[in-house]
């Protein structure tokens, strides 16, 4: 019995159009092509590739892993062919600018595809995912020449990209970077240093690999304000844009990891490598943040993907596996035992995963559409509003979704019992692969600090208000609707906790930043839970109006999942509130030597 | 930077003697040798072997795994030598009856050693662990001849044992067993069938392997009441107890798993194997339960071990890793950044693991001592009391401790950031190894059903009262003590929630068993949290009296960890209570086809 995967196209359409009104994006200049029919056709095509090509390579890729020999990395069998198909199908250029050969689709359309690819093959999806990040950074901060040279290759997929931030002595704290960039007479830089944890840092899928490298110039101020961003290709580029000689970039090793074994995680050495400044001197962090923010929403999507893959695998097993009788008497007396889906606790596990999965799809699609609004809406007010909201919720999407993704992957294993621990079934790989998403792109603890330390206080709480106001309005409007009561009341209660906690953290954190730090992770979790409650209440509203129509089952399931969410998952906010309000004392009043 | 391990001997002594009064065990007939000096010397010796022999083999064993070729299983390099040392040091016979060569130590003494072995090498510890289970089953239900033949070999460690329950079509539901036992004329049985997931089912550590096999006789009633237990040795035993020809037992394959790679998980085929009935015909489940109950406390200990190993690894890293400044200003201005142990959220993670680790050590040692009281106390009232309490808390220890063990292992990885994902550091192995303990010996969901479905209602709630009364008395007595207030108040609040939830489940579950099933997992978690709160309040009381003495730091750390537990972990009971009280409707009112 192995896992299964079917692209959740119906739910994607529900979220994207019925819930979020995604058809409005096609009205924005530059997104004219994104009419619903086109978008659905693209998703369908992507779903087919995910199901038929990516999914079968997931377990074989995990078992085989990447090979490293004499500085050369070979990806597992079938990855090159799958990558070529992915490029030919146009997915590498889907959201790229038509100027560079892209299809100009909204990022929110691409993110659904990212979900499907990640759900069927997390390791594979990272190769084009990192190129996408490099595209965004060069597009935002590169020179015209850089854009013209590199972006079309990224769109074709013939060249790929990386993000080179981490060094052995620095991860979170990029101010500690030691990699050096010495200016040369021709305007380029001599790059020297060692980077670690470089995903897709070396592989055999593309002709060239373009590293985006954070490094320090000799005249740089110390710390984070002295970091610049450089473009360092594996092969130098000739005048005619064809490949020249090998640059001073080499892969020193690949890491042996808990999961994502089919993605190469490399040590990359730069020895007098030729690099080119991207953006301004010493302003590398700003350029990098462009990449990091979209990468963080993408990472959140990997959490959602972990929910979805785990849900599908677990439901299939729960229907097939026959064990024990229902507590209320045999449901299938003709069989020797009942399928385990009759047991309340198995249902609790399945519905938990489902409620997180569909809720996260709603939350992240909402914010992805806001990012598109920010990018293309000509109205500066709407643009700013979208940016505020996306800034606020980016750390929540990254951390909350990857946390519940990992929890869901583990619930999926639990549904399988002992069989879940066996590699053959594929469920334990979901756990190992999902684990990385809580760690990379800024650990989830760092996301929580970003939320309480930066986003919360920004512009005197303006970001927060962008979220609080519509939720408040929704609650007030729906409070009067009797059939919405069961959804609105729990939302209102949890929302009030969130508001109180926000006020407390803002006030206490001013006096003592450790108070904010101590509350941060619990607060982010509460934020995610309340956002999902808001999404679920809105989804329930839509479903209530359609529950007697053609797709009665689909909408009834939505209503019931919303109800489950409110009763079984949202109450977590109660404990989180209590814990937050106990403050930082028990954490800080513990002498270092006592540990 | 790799993980570290130092046997937590001081804390073991604190729990075993200062908290639980373990010296009283030496007053029981049969435990006379268990005076504190002897016990401490044994722990010290075990700690040394754990630190110096088992710990270094943990990662190499994981990387190498077990080898399977032509039916033969080879354990990783060094395991045979380590096993021989373990036997020579007397640990295989530590708690065994002196009649069979054992040292007759209390089980609670052995369990501390099991913790150290599991914390340093989960895979290794399972080999002697399973023999210990087989010893208990034969000792309780075997014939005199069986005991005389097998038990001395188990004590020496020259033969080992297994538990053969699971088959492809049955795990939880042992009523579905198909393995057959046909009586032969000489009184032995012909065993035919296939068992899966047999830990230590085949290996190269011992001369013989003795399988305890559940099978069905031709005249057996259907289901669980027709199962008998058989002893099936790999090599037949000659009259003089030397090894005869190979029996019809073979290893068909070993599983490839998420973790515990150095322990062989085998498919065992029985083809006309000669087997001998243990205990009574069709009463195999009763005999097996003896094994399972002690195995469940042992599995809970593996959860505690996961907390301890993870704590030690994470603290070491948090002291050494330098990254970012403290939120309240540089703590080590002479360095480029502060060690991450200054950050509130890192402290939250470390203290969470610590509070679970020390709390679980207290809870499981308490119950282990009760098991010893049950076994040796001549007073039938005290004996029964001990059995009641142990029966009640066994599923809690198994499930709660393995759940928080897994959570702790993951927090340990999180403290390491991206480095936690890299195998070299050893932290991710703790996660993979800890995961199995939530699945085997009855999944944690099954433990929860055992608690609400069997233990709770047993003898009109007598088991529950064995726990509720002393907690109630403690609360009433300490409520008056001002310095205990901060510990007793939260305990009282959580305890009241537990009582209310118990009453609700008992009442509702009578009307509709799905109500009990729906609440079970949340209820067990709440039970574990309240038990730990009771332990922590008692530990705080002891520490308060000693905080100014010679070991001021040790006791102050206890008080502060107790405070942390009450403020930061115990509040989980609030959400659990809310969730329990919403009942089963959202779980059961979800059509099967909707999933």
C-alpha cells in the first residue's frame, strides 16, 4: 500500500475564485491573460505532470539521493527528464515577464502549481523554486544588462539560480558574513569564501548555475550594513551570451540530511571567482529581502503541500485498512473488521489535516493575490494596502503553515500505525521532507520575531490594522446571521484574544523586548489559528449558500470541516493566550549555568 | 559539533530517593540487596557504559544499519562487542530472579538503566529490552521446565527473546491472527504463518533467539479468545540444554525504516516450526498482556530518553553557537555575537524539553516503584493499590512520554536551526528514532482508548480514585503553605479540569462510546500534564526546603523549572478541556465519502 496523489483542482478553484475573487486579477494591467479558463487549463496541465511525473519520482529520488564525485553532483534517475518536461511545459517562465519570454501569469497562479509540485516531489520542486527566487532578485535589483543576459535563461530553464547566504559561522545572523568581494579594475569583483547549505548549489539539470552571493567589500561597514549582493555564475558568460570558461566556483561536498535527499545541499567554495554587483554597494540585504519574502510564502506553501500529501495518503489507508470494530457496533458486519475510518480518533486525525490543508490554501492564496495586487494595481492606496497585509502575514504563512505541515505529516504516519514508519509506504518521507521547511528561509522562531519585533509595530500598528479591520467588519456583519453563528462566535472569541495579546505584547515589549521575544512563537501560532478561523468562516458562508446545489457534497464537506475547525482546533488559542500572558520571567530568570 | 551525553545520575537519585523514597523498596522481601549505595553504584556503572560504549555506536549504527543476506542478519560494527560487555556487566540479569542467576534488583532500578541505554542508543537497547519482555512472560506463565531451560540463558544474555504478534493483516486487532498451531503427538505444536515487524527477530548477538508467538489452534474459538502463546526457538534445544538443529523459523526480510536502523525489524516465517505452549490453551492474550504492560512502561521510558538526549544536545549547542545579540543588549560584548542561549525563545525550547524530561522521569519512576510494590509487598491491600495505580497510568506513561519525547526531539533540532537537519550532528536521528515509540507497543491512540475505555471505568472508577485521592490530599495540605501557592494553584485548576472531563466522559461515554473515543487522545494528554504538574509540585516542595544548602543550584533549578512548567506547559489543559467538551459530533457527522 503506497501513498496516492490527485491534484486538488476543485478546491483550488473554490479558494481562488469563489472565496477570493481571483478573476479580478485579470483586470489588472499585465495580467490580462489570466482569465479563469486559461488559469484552470494551466493548473490542470500542472496537476497532470505532478501526478504522473513528479509523484513517481518522489520515493525513488529519496532512496537514491544525489551523488557527489569529484565536485560533480548527479541528481537521481529521472530528474533530468522530469526537469526538461517541466521547462518545455512552460512552468519555469509561467509568472515571468513576457519581456524575457515569460507568460506573465500572476504569482498566485504559480503558487498553486508550486503546491502541487511540492506535494508530489518536495526535492524536485526546489530546483525551479530557487531559480524563481533568483529571477525575482535580479528582476528587482539587477542592471538592464544583467536582466537581459540572465532572465531569459531562467525562463527557458537552461540556467538555474541559487541563494548563497549561510556560512559555517553565520545563519540567522548575516552580519557575521566573512565571504569577501574585492573590486577589480574591470568593475567586476573577486569573490572568496565558503558558503554552506546551498540548495541546488550544484547539479546536472542545467547548463549553468547562477549563484546570488552575499559578501563583504573591503571598505564595508561592519555587520549587516556592510553586505553586498553579487551574481556569480558557474560558467562565465561570453559577449554573445554563450558559455565561457569555468568560474572559480566549486562544490566541496553535499550534505547528508534527514530528508529532501533528492535536492543537493552543497558546500560552495568561491576561489577568486568573478562576481558582479547586483543593486547598490552595501545594500545587499535589501535586495536579498525581495527574494526572501517571496521565498517565505513559497516555503509556507511547502507546509500546505505536506498537509495535502499526507491527507491523501492517510485517507486512502484509512478506507482500506480493516482493523477492530466501530465502538458503536460493526459497520461492515460482512467483513472481519471495520475499516479504520470508522474510529473517532482516526477521523480526528484526518479532519485535523484536512482543516489545516484547506485553511492554509485559503490563507496563502489570499496573501499571494495581495502580492499580485501590490505588483500590478495602479491604485497606490490599494497597492500599499496589499503590501501591508502581505508583509504582516508573510511570517505567519511561513511558520504556521510549515508547523502544521509537519504536524500533519506526523498525523498521517500515525494513521498508518507501524506501517507509517516503513519507508516503502512513503508516509515517513513526508515527515522527513516537511521538517526542513520549519528550519530554512529563517527558522520559525525567527519568523515569530519578525512578526512581533518588526511587523507588529510597523507604522504605529498600520499592518495590524489591515488585518484587524476586515476581520472586525466581517464579525459584525455576520453576527446577525443565525446560520453563521456557530462560526462567528468562536472566531470572535479567538479574535478578541488575539487583539488583547497584541496590545499586551506591544505595551510590554516596549518596556522589555524579552517580553515580546518570549511571547513570539505562541503569538504567531495564535495569529495563524485566527487567520484560518477567518478563512473558514468565510468559506462556510459561501458553502452555506450553495449546499443544496449541484455540488452539494463538496459544499457540505466545507461546512462540516469549518465546524470541526472551530470546535476542535481553534480552542488552542485559549492555552496560547494564557501562556503568552505569563510573560518572560520564567524564561529569563534561569541562570545560564543552571541549564 | 556533535551531540553529547552525560548520564543524569544526580537527577535520578533525586527522583528515586528524595522524591519517591525508593530506599523503602529494600525493605521488601526479595529486594534486600537494593540498598541505595548498591543501586547508585550500579547506575554509575551503567552510566559509564552508556556514555562510553553505547553513545559512540549510536550514529555509526544508524548510518550502517543492519545487513540482511540469505536469511542472515548482521548488526552494525561494534554491536556484538557492546552486547557482550553489557551481558558481562550483568545488566541482562539485573532485575531477574536469583533462582535463574539474576541479581533480583527492583524493576524501577532497571528502568533507570533502560533510560540511559535508550538515550545513548535506542536501537541497541531494544535487543536486551525484548529479551527482558520474554523473560517476564515465561517467568509469569511458563512451566517449571520452560523457566529452567530458558530463563538462565536470558539472564546470561546468550539467548535472546522476541514478541511475535503482528501479521500483515493485523496489528492492533490481534483477533485477526492467522498463524496456525497444530498439536503434535509429543505435546509440541507445528507452527505455520508469517509475522511482521519483529524487532530483534534475527541478529548475530546471541546463540539462540526465542520467539514468543501468538497463534491459533485448529479448535480455537474465533477472534481474540482463540489465541494461544507459543515459545518457538530458532535452534531446537537438546536434552542437555545445548543447541540442536535449526527449527523451521527463518527471517524473510528486514524492513527499511525511518529510524532505529541498527535494530533489525524482521519478517519472520514459521514453516512447520516446533513450538511449545506457554500458559493455557486459548489464553495467549493474558500471557501476552503481562509482557505488554511492562513493555509499555519501557516504551514510555524511551520517550523520556528522547527528551534527555535532545536536551543535552541542544543545551550544548545553545551555549556554543554564537548568533545575534540579546534583545536587551549585548551580553558578551567582547564577542561578535551572543550565544543563542540568551534568546527567550531558545530558552523556551530548552526549558520545555527539560521540564518534560525531569517530569517524565518522576512520573515513570513513581509507577515503576509501584510495580515493584505490587510484585513484592506482602500486604495485599498495598499490593492491590499499587497495581491499580500502575494499570491506570501505564497507557499515560506510554503515550504521553513518547509524544513529548518526539516533540522534544524536534525542539532539539529546532535549537540547531538548519544544522539540526544534517545527519552529522546527530539531532535528527533522535527525531527519527523517537518516532517509532508513538507507534509500537500499541499506537498512542490505542493507549488513549485503553485509558478511557478500560482503565477509567474499572471497578466503578477505583483506579481513578487511586490517583485522584492523593492528588486531592496534596492540594488540600499544600494550599495553606504560602510558598507553595504558585505551584498548587495551577495544579488545582488543571486537576479540576481533569476531574470534570473524567466525569463528562464517563457519563457521555456510557450513552455513546464514540464520545469517549473522540475525547480519548486529548484526555490522555491532559492526564499526563496533570500528573506531571503533581510531580513538579512535589519536587518543588522538596527543593524549597533545600534551596539554601550545599547543592543550592540544583534545587533552585528545580524550583525554577517547576515554575516554568506551571506557567508555560500546564495551560495546555485549558484548550484540551474545551476541545474534549465539544464532543464527537464534528468527527462522526462527516460522511465517509466526504473524506
